């Protein structure tokens, strides 16, 4: 009789069209600094939600019987994601029943591990896209284009503008009148 | 004129907070992925110990083939996990870089000092 159990840390990405402000209304939403809570990616319109899946598998080698118990702590709102490993295992078992073939009892672990890994990969991918979006927004804010009658947003430069009309004083730009 | 400066400062604050939050989460992801690696090791060990080395009477060709298939699967998971780990590390470095940039921007403005390094 062999027992194997572990608690699998998972993070999934979930579509979220709420704004950052509406997130601040919930306890978890306003505590995003704490990695225990979820993380909202505004430009990707996603939430990264963390959770755990408890897995217990027992192998009875003498009788050739295997029992697997999985407890998912994930939120039922994204049930399609949550039920994915369960559906995969069901498929495997239905498939092998038809062919009367032998399945390595550790396939349960593989199903959960591969699902979890795929979720992790997607999460990091979206995280990356969000970082890129932040950089893009920063560039837009820091280097706004100049319109004729508008002052250049502060660039902290002590140099004159392209046509020599603007001058920086104390980090603030003023229009020099001639 | 003041308005746009204030807007940029607001933007900086918001971006700063967002980036710090992301850094905190990345750290947690790191420890969770470490945990995942330990679990994979444990499964690999258990499989090798109890299932990969069966006695002769159980050595049916299908069983052997399936066992090897599972073993390869576990190895593949390990290598994918390594890739995910390096990706996470890359993201952490990226986030730190962006934070440094924003920090530089914020400080240049607050001191009111001119800087030519933009």
C-alpha cells in the first residue's frame, strides 16, 4: 500500500472586465499587494487567481487497485478551468476501458501536473504582456507629443525645445516670451 | 502647465504601486513554483521506486511500455517546469528594471533638477 499526497499550488488567469477602481471595493481587491490575493492586470483585462489543489493517491499493489482523491480549493466561478483535470482523467479511464489496456497508476499525477504547468505558463505570459503594456503607457506619458499651443510636459531637460521657444526653469517648463 | 505635471506624478504613483504589487506576486510565484518542483521530484522518485522496477511476473510488454511512457512524461514535466522558472526569473528582472526607470523619472521631477539622461 503506497500513499502519496501533496498540495499543488496553482495560479490561473480569469477574464475580468472590471476596472481597477471597482476591484478596490472588495477586501481582496484592495489588498492586491498581498500575493495571497489575486492580481488584476488592467491592460490584459485578466485576474490572476491563486489557489490550491489537494491530491491524495493510494496504490494497493497487491490488489492492483488505485484510489485518487482530489480536493480543489478553486473558485467555482471558473468551473470550466477547474473541471479540466477531472475531465481529462475521466477521458483516460473511459478510453482505457474500451481497450482493456493497462494504465500506469501515476497518470493522475501527470494530468494534474501538466494542467497546473499549462496554467502557470499562461499566467506568466499574460504577466509579461501586462509589463509590456505598462512600459508602453509610461513611454506615452513621459514623451507626449508637442502641439503648437501646448507646453511640453516636464521632461526635466535644461535644454531648449526644437524651435528654441521653450525653456526649462526649476524643472518646470515655461514659455519664454520674446 | 501644472496640471500635466500633476498628471504625470499621479501616473508615476499609480505605476509604482502596480509594479511593486507585481514584484510581490512574482516573489510568491517563485516559491510556489519551487514547491511544484519538489512535488514533481517526489512523484518521479515514487514512480522509479515502486513502479518502474517491477518483478518479472508483472513485466507484461504493455505494462513496461506504459511505465516508460509515464517516466518520459515526468521528465518532460521537469524540463517544462525549468523553462517556466527561468521565465519567471526573467519577468522579475524586467519588473525591477522598469521600477528603476520610473524611480529615476520620479526623482528627476521632484528635485527639480535638470537631467540630460533621458
